[in-house]
């Protein structure tokens, strides 16, 4: 299991998040009391097991190559070293190793035969054709594990050389399930949104604003330069911040381009870059009721709400109380919980939103197939308030009357604490979605 250690700010973390009943080991930290005096205290270290572990181990049994991709710093390398401690590990981020791989790919694979983890493998695309020959010659499953954080380059190389030979999984930042299982989930929705889910925040207890500043700088200076030669990084930064201001809204390329002072072609390309590098993703509209559909435009969400808060200039979680995007960020965080859960189970998220010509909208639709083969749709309205109102079910009631919507489940997810059933559907607190 992965171990994440806290530094001397741990006591403040306990004040914010609590300790709960955990499986823990021991360590030391500094506690500041109400008189601002510091004293050393003995504390304990939470242990977090990644939810994707079982899915990953199953993939090793069925495929010669398993690829683990996901955002930078989502914990891929740590997870792989932890789950496969006896495997060889090599990273193509190292310039010397990368040069060896580029100049002598056969020699490289001879040095790293079966049971090897090759990290940042997208840095040497030409390796994939040699890897295909290697796994076909050796035969059998569980030969190589590949990892990388640049999804487009990685998937392009896999589709060209390893189609049918490779399972592809995505490891996202800590999911709500993972944080809750380790008793690390924030005590309120605002802290949950503001902190985000990147492991290093919990590992080193880095203040979120500091962590995301460093993360964003690394992303701009390394990932973006590797993906595309963007001449004006300041303008690209402005573009990303404009995207953060449009969380949960319909994607409008013309508006983004005009506000940023770039062409629509450039805006389209830059948005694709953000998707490729796991900064944003799109939620498609429901296409089943064509006559009721308002638009073909998807909505845009950020993969991690902590990064979005940083880009919006938030300095602390309390600012979310009155922020104009409070509802959008809460909606983003809840949809992320569903998205992460699907990825951890080895599935591609198959979610939609619904909006009709009158502007009636449902935030999230999830299609489910029962064991008897019958299809049902789970509809969720997401509300950032802590007080429940039965009117929140009104749009879902109207949606349920549409043809083909006879088998469905309706629920409201809100920032409150009480879970209960109504005659219209379920009411679920933000922190009890999967429990």
C-alpha cells in the first residue's frame, strides 16, 4: 500500500480534516497551541491504497502490456513501484537513458526485459514498434508496464504499434472513495473543492495555493513545451484562466478566442492541448432525445478543482462561500468523483448532461446496464447549498416524462449532511455518494 507522510504542519491538517479511526503508523510533528507556542507531538501516518489496484492487477493477467496514464503527479510512479516492487523500473525522463533508448532501442529492451516498468514512455515514440516485436516474440501476459502523462502522444503510439496487445488505464488524483477510506476526506465541501486530490498535497502537506503554483509552473514549462511550441506562454496562461472561469458552462470557442485575443483555430488547438494533458475534459449533451436537445455543445470541467481554484485566484477555502463560481466548482467536484470512480474500475466514463429548448437542465446522466440486460439511467441534480429543497427534483420529473425514460433513478446531491429518500428520489450528501 502507498504511504503518505506529513511534515510539521500535520497538526493544522488534523484541525482541518480530523483524524478519525485510521490504520496508522507513527511519526513526529510540531503542534501550535492557542498561545502560538510550538511543541513536538507524536502523530500517526495514514495509509492510502489506490482504488485502481485490483483493476490494474487484472489487466496484467490478460495483456502483455499494460499502460497507466493520467495527469502529471497523480501518483503513477509511486503506485507502480509499490504494487510491483520486484519489477525493473526505468524513466525516459532521464536524458541519458532517453538517449540510450533512442539510439539503440533493441539494446534498451535487452537491458530491460520482461517485468519492466518504462515511465514517461511517450518521450521515445519510436520504441513502440520494437516493443511490439519484443512482446510478440516472448508471448504471454504481464510483460511490460508503460506509464506517461501526455495522453495524445501515448495513445497515438499505442494505437499504431500495440493495438490489441495493451490495456490502457488512467490513474487520477485521489478519489473521494480513497480519501474517505483513509479518513482523509475534508470535513466540508469547500475544503474538498479547494484542496483538490493531488497526492503530494497529502504527502507533504503542502498548502494548496503553493502546490498548485508549482504544479502549474511545471506544467507550462515542461509539458506544454514538449507538446507544442507555443510562442506566447503568458497568452496561453491567460487562456487557461479564462477556461477556469467557464467551468460548468457550454464550450464556446468564439467567446474564448475573443476574450483571449486569439483566433478560433488557436483556441480549438489550445483547448485540445488542455484535454491531452488532463487539465480539462468535456461532458457531452444527451443525444437520445433529439427533438428536446438544445445544443450540440459539450460542457467544460477541470480534472482537479484545486487547480481550478488556484487559476481563479482563490487564496483559501472560505472564499468559496461567496464566490460567483461556487455552484459550478461544487458541480465540477461531484462530477469528478463519478469520473474518477469509473477510471478506477477500468471504464471510460459514459456520462452526459441534459438540457431542453426551454433551458431545463439536469447536471449529470449516467447509463447503467443491469445483470438482466435492461438499461436504466441515473439522473443527478447537483446543488451547492446545505439546505435541501424538493423543487430540486422538478427538472428530473419533467425529464422522466420523456419517451424512453421509464427506467430511471433520480437523486439530488447537495452540500448538506443528511441522507434520505423522498417520493421523487434520493437525497445524497456530497461526501456519501458511494457509501
